[in-house]
């Protein structure tokens, strides 16, 4: 008993000296980003969440991101203000109607008008800057190349190219401390993403995916809603959020 009493303070000092590895998580308040956050936490990362107020019509996602960050106890959550409405070019940042459909098979196969020009490149650049300051060598982003809306900045070749650029453009990368862009959802279907999240205890009632919500409820007809509903159907789980219809 005496030996244990003597050693406990030493072990406490030992564990205090161990630093958790850090990661920056791009947190939109949606289904994919909350799942990414849960995966990063499962992998033992100390998580720093970054969201953006970029002029999007669906700013309710920032309320959701804030709630998620609190409930999932991230180390720090920041919201960055950038105004992509200055040049528009998307139904999310300009007065252009968001396309609506009744069925998932009507989701556009080509790049849709909801694509925001260079959005992931802009977001990752901010995350990269913060990661370098934090000495966080992992950036998690919930891009997906299986069930997605045809966005060019969700493809694996884009992520590979960005990661290469990131390590050429930063002091950390040049000095040999490589930064990795983690995309754990890249090759999963929406159904598989949801199943993975459920296995990690993710509460999807905290999220919103809709591009054009009405009074806090999802429209159920935009591309993003249809892909989400398809995913829950495939996963055999009821979507816990509210829809207009």
C-alpha cells in the first residue's frame, strides 16, 4: 500500500507530460462533418473545430456546428467570417433558386449550381494555417466521392494534390513535419457513413444538411436532403431531423 501511495504522484506527472495529438476538423454542422469529428475523437485526437460564415443562405448550419462542438467537447471551436457573396457564382451564395427534386434519381450528375467556386480549397487553406500554428498535423474533412453532388473538390485526386501543396507551402511541411488531409468518408456511401456514425454514438438530430431550410426545417427536396434521406434509408435508420414535408 505504501509503494502504491508513493508511485501514484509519479504516474500522474507522467500522464500530464503526455501530449495528445491534435487535429483540425472542418465542421459544417452537417451529417458528414459530425461523423468526421467522431472518427477523429475515436482515433485519440484533441480536436479543434473550424466552421465558416461565408455568406451561405443556410446559416442555421453554424448554430448546429456550435451545438455539436459543445456537446462533443472539442478543445476549441472557431467560426471564420469570409464573404463569398462578393463574387457569388452559386445558389448558396447568390440569389439563385436552389434546385429541388421529388426523387433522388433526379439529382444532377453534372456539377450543380449549388457548387460554391473553390470552397473546399478556401476552407482547407484556413484550416491549414490554423493547423500550422497549433502544430496539428492532421486536418479532417468530410468529403465523399461515392454519394455526393458532383463537386470537383470532393475527389481523391483533389485531396492528394492539396496535401502535396500543403507540405510544399508550409514551414512544418518543409521541415519534415508532414501535414495529412484525412478523408475517412471518402469511399463510403451515405448509408455506410451513417452506420459508422451510429456505431460511434453520433447524435444525428444535432445536424442539418439542407441547402434551403425553412424555419429551421429541412426542405427534403434539394440534392443534399435527397442524398441524406437516401443514406438513412440504406442504413435502415429513421432520420431524426424535421422536414417541411
